[in-house]
């Protein structure tokens, strides 16, 4: 392990705990905009994982990059599907298909 491992792990754990605390306090009405923001953040992760996967790194690192790419893309697609579904709940004036 490199000497930078423990400070990096500390920052990761601290950021995770702070992020969890912030997300818990978000109003339900703000959940949809928050999902859109997290999709944008995942897009940054996609770009980074594409760079890692396509670069001249050792095979193990490129495999981790491919896993990160898959996880980020799954997060983005799922986030957009959930956001779209939530926004459909707030639409007014139109009746669902099959209803008279």
C-alpha cells in the first residue's frame, strides 16, 4: 500500500458520511432535481472510467475501469427512468391511456 492510501480512505469515508447526511435531509419535492444532478455527476464518472478503460494501464486497472463504466451507465439510465416516472406523476390535464 502506498502512503497516500489512508488519507484517501479517510476522505472517501468522510465524503460518504457527509453525502449521506445531506441526502437524508432533502425534501421529497426536491428529490427529482437532485436525481438530475446526480446523473450529471455520474456522467463525469463515465468520462473518467472511459479514459481509464481505454488507456495504457495494467489489465487489472482497465477491468476496474470497465466495471466503473458499467456501474456509472447503469446509474445514469436508472436515474433518468426514475426521474421520468416521477415527473409523469405530477402531470395534470391528461388522462392515462385506457381511461375515459
